[in-house]
C-alpha cells in the first residue's frame, strides 16, 4: 500500500485541524476538484473521507498528522492511480492560493493535469494517460484519435497545468501585471482578479489599493496582505498615501501600517499625517 504525501507549514495562529479543513473544504476544495474530473468519494482519500463521515480511522491511513509545526496530509495509492498525486497537487495549490505556502516551482512541478473526456489526464509524448475509474475504461488516448480541442489541451500541457483548479490562475509576474492593467478604480471585482494571480507584483497591489481593497473592515476584507506579500504591497501603498481619494489613502495607510507595526515611531508618524488630512 503506497501513500503520497504533502507537507504544509502551519501558521502560528492556526491549529492543524483548522488548516486541514481550510485546505480541503469550501470552494475549490479537494473533493470539489476531484468531482470536476469525474472522481467520486470512492477514490477520494480513504482516511480523510473516514474522518469527515465520523468513522473510526484506520491508523495505517491516518492523515492530517501534525508533526512539529507542519501538517502532513496524503492520499492512499490503492485504487487511486494518478488521483493520489493529483490530490497532493490540489492541496499544495490551495495552500498557495490561501497564502499558507510559497512554493510556486514545487506546485508547478507537482501538477500537469487536465480534464479530458470527463477524466483526469496527463500528457504523454503521443497523447494522454487517463485515470481509470472503472475496469472497462481505456488507459490511453492517442493524439491521432484526439479532437482539435483535445490537441490544444495537449499542447497547453507542455508548459503548465490545465486542471480545473488551475485554468483560471495566472502563474507568472508578467501575467499578474496584465491582470493589474484590467483592474479599474473602485472595481469591486478586484478581489477575484487579485486572487487569480499566483505571483504577486507591486503593480497588482497598486491596482488593488486603487480599487479600494484593503485588509481591514467592510466587505473588502480578506487576507491579501500576508508576511509573504506585505513588502510588495507596502512598496505600492507608499506611493498612494497622498492620493486625492480618501478611500485609497485609507487602504494604503492600512497596508503601510501593517508593514511598519514593528517600528512604533514610523507608525505614529503615519497616523498623525493621515489625521491631519
């Protein structure tokens, strides 16, 4: 019995169980993504399925194990085939999107998948390997038998993952800057646009701040400014502290204050400047 694992650092303010639930459940969680490629609970990780059904877990398959400050999760290779490795890819991808992990090269190398004819597929030199969920299903689709759309997917897999969880994401700094150019001031769709970008850039954060997005209060609250992204966000925010819009100034001030919190003198000066406006 094989086991494919992934290890995610646990943020200081999180419990292991809360982080596990965050990575597995909710929009675009692992079960949802498995369902998108035709896989049901019968091939979703046995141990985690047992846990959420309230059944007594098999100790040999117990996942979600906390070791030190890391959460170890994994998928049984029994009856799962490439789904086991895909499960690891989905958890690492979701951890990156939720900003619990900063490992773009590792995530990119862990996943080169697509949905082909309703099944999980991987690229081969002459076509696709397909996940087998039933005994009578073919294991391979030759490129000669593929449709034009499937050939386009095959070509795309030569450079990036095209699974349902990855299709909407922008992976490079150049792509993030391109997304930033589409965000307009006071654009309430900025939240989704920013979260699509795996590589944060100052231009992206500047566009978000101009749209009124900030980490504190109101309907725009979300975890955009993290320890990983805060320096880039603060770099963009400092340029906007004198903006004519009070909403933009407040958003920029929140970001800069978060970056300056360790320096009480800088924080007080910034608060004084804002209250004088």
